[in-house]
C-alpha cells in the first residue's frame, strides 16, 4: 500500500474511553480512512468513510457527505501518495449510500462531473431519491444510468434487498455486502451495511433511531443477525451514530441516538451474544452533531455507561485506522 504508515488504530484516534480487548490483537482485515465524521453544519466534514481490504487500494466509500476536502486532508497528512483526482477516480471503486439526506450524499453529487464510472449501492428507498430528486436534470445533471433523459450512465445504481441472506459482490473489490433496514425518523428509512472480506466483517450503520423511540424492531433484527459473527470473533468493528448527548429530549431526536440509547441497544446485542463476547468489540462512534460541548459530553456519558467494556473509538477526519 502507499504511505499509510498505520500503527494501532488507537494511536490515530482521540478520546478512546474504554478498556481494550483482553485477547491479543487479531490480524488486521480492513484499512479505513475517514473523509468526514460529523453529523451536519460543517460541510467540509460530513459522513464518509473509505474502507478497503488491508494493504489494497480497493476502497469503497461508506456514505459520501464529504469527499474532495477529506481526500485533500488525508493527502496532506501523507495517507495517500497520489493526487486527489487519482484517489477519487481510481481508489474509490464504488459508494454504499445508507440514505439520501444531503449530509450523506452531497460530496458524491458535487464531485460527480470529475468522478470515474462506478456503482452506487443502496436500497430502492435510497436510490430512488438519488434518481428522482438529485440526478434529475432539475437539481443536477443525471450522471446515472436511470432516470430523466439523457441518462449519462457514469454511475450504475445497484439495488440491495434489505434482510436478504444473499450477499452482493462489490465490483472491483474482493468484498461483499448485505443490507438491513434502519428507521431514521419513521417512516423514513436508512440502511446498515454488513461488509465481508474473506471471513472478516465490518458493520456500518447509517443514521438510526433506537427501537424504543422508533417503535420498530429493525435494530433487534440486526443484532440477532450479527450475533454469531460477534461470538466467533469475525466482526472487526461497528460504525454507529451518536448524534446527541443524553440531554436531548426524545421528541427532538429526529431518528438519532444518544449515549443512553446506544448502550441500551448494545445491551440487546449482548443479550444475543453473552456479555463476554462483546467485551472489547470496537465501536466507532459517528455522526456527532458539532454543537458546543456536545463531543465532550457524549464521550463522558458513553464512558460512564460502558459497563459492557466496549472499545469506544471516535474517528477523526483524515486519520486512518486499521481493524
């Protein structure tokens, strides 16, 4: 790989607040470069994570709120030794889009004129919005293969069926993906992606509310599905949002999580796996809203509630990590 110079992921993350895993560190399976990590306001730092099998340039982008600025920052930090254009066009092989809110797709849309042909993976709920609302010739040129004519065909919509046991191959990579429906302020839907490379997995959740608040069982079904992977030590990490501190009223969560609600959901997962199986599980906290004092409050509240001894990690823009 190029100038990654990776060390232990904890050395690249600020604010780790929990006990490390008790067993020796497993073999690295995935390289991750966060291009954007926040949940709004700052358009230069919105949800987008490049993920590749370790030691390769076969990246996919998990959401695409910020692309070019995140790539520029990573290049300035010597994460890449290629130009931003090469990284955008050649390193990123495709996009997995959890939902079509602007803070998760704006980088994809704005950079589409300079991008190379590739697939956009998502559920029909998500891709139909991209097709009908964004790549529509009314709001932006239609760079995709469906929708309002002329369809320029640079991007190919690849539809994932939520809840299906079958995997979809991610083109030009050795990775596969399954999709799960999430509730992001019902009836609006988001998506979780379970990504496999050989026998190792990463779970990425787009924006999601808790089952308790959303009056759904989507997260419970997801935890039940991944429990065998957790028990087998095959799940290398979970990306999951915590947008607000605990002080945010339930009626103003808008389909998001707080530290209390996240840990409540992790207890549900532990109910399927047993508490020892989740001890040391890397949980990457995403989508924090950048209001004054919120980051520190969320870190403090998560640490206080972390009775399961999860490995809580807080990704920072352009700081790579390995899982």
